[in-house]
C-alpha cells in the first residue's frame, strides 16, 4: 500500500513535469491524480496481458504517466472554469 502511494506521487510528479505551463494543483491533488493514473495504467497493462493491476511494468508505467497528464489537464480546465464562474 505504501508503495502504491509512493508510485502515485512519482507518477503525478512526472506528469506535472511533462505537462507544460504552471499547474495550480497542490501535492494532495497531484498524489490523487497520480494514483488514478497508476490504476488506469495497471488496468490497461492487465487488459493487454503484460501484468497485474498492481504490478509495476514498463507499459503500465508509461500509460499511467500519460493518463496522469490527461487527468491533470482535465483538473486544471475544471478548476479554471470554476474560478471564472465565481
């Protein structure tokens, strides 16, 4: 479980580094989006037969980082819309 949290934080941090521009997300949001990305990566890797959901492999890691980048972009878009409406 601790490894899963650490992996989520690493994946979230890598996603923030890859995504251009300034992100207005805290570490908790980064961790949660990284965890969500790692679950998505594990599911895709599992569906492709390269490993289990909670198993760290290259394909799952790459998909996890890409998913986290997309999740961070979505979270920023939603956050910006809320700020404009307020």
